[in-house]
C-alpha cells in the first residue's frame, strides 16, 4: 500500500479530529468529534504534542501523537507515544509500523533518548505490534493513576 507520513498542523485539524474520535471510541469513550477537535487544537496551538498523520488515497488514515517527557536516569528528553491509531479499513498494511518508525525518527531529529508507551492489557493488536517494533516490556514498574474528582 502506498502512503505517506506528514507532521500534522492546525490545517489538518478536521481530518485529525475525525480519526481521534474513532480512536477514543475504540477505547470505549463516547463519540464527540467537536470536543476532540477542541482538545487537539489546544495541543497544536500550545505546542504540547507532535502529531504525525498517515495519508493514503488522498486522506488521513492513521496518526500517532507524541508528548515530551524527560527521563530521570538518562537525563534526556524522551517521547511518550500516547496515541496510535489506524482506521480499520487500512489496518494490516504496515501503516502502524510506519508511524512508529516515524516516531523513532522524530527521536533522532529532536535528540531524544527514546520512546515510552503504555497500552491496555486487552489490546491484543498493540501488545503484539510493539515488541515486533523493538519495544521491550517493562515488568519492573507499576503504573498508577490519580484522578481529581470531577464536579458538575
């Protein structure tokens, strides 16, 4: 399959928001393209993430979103591969691997020490894909979340 990968910008907001909505629905969130669009627009405007789009058949068919972190033992910048999604009609064509490879290239371009990611234990596709792409499972750390209480 022929596809290209480009760094997304504000001009790609609508296409990106449609894919981002499908990604969120995949993770059992309510569909809300407009809310996702606002979220992504803030990331673009505030330079809070870097997002790459896979383009095939003249349209965006996948994306990866990276957030900057800093690694405490390597004392360097690191990227969190936060979001990776390929439209169901374009899966199995190597696009996910291409987006991961572009993320690795971004590490080189930005002098970062590497990529970190987490995915649900139930994400069979991701849990097979990431080791194939050179990621190592980290069984040494526990990941915890604290969420502030939402008040209406």
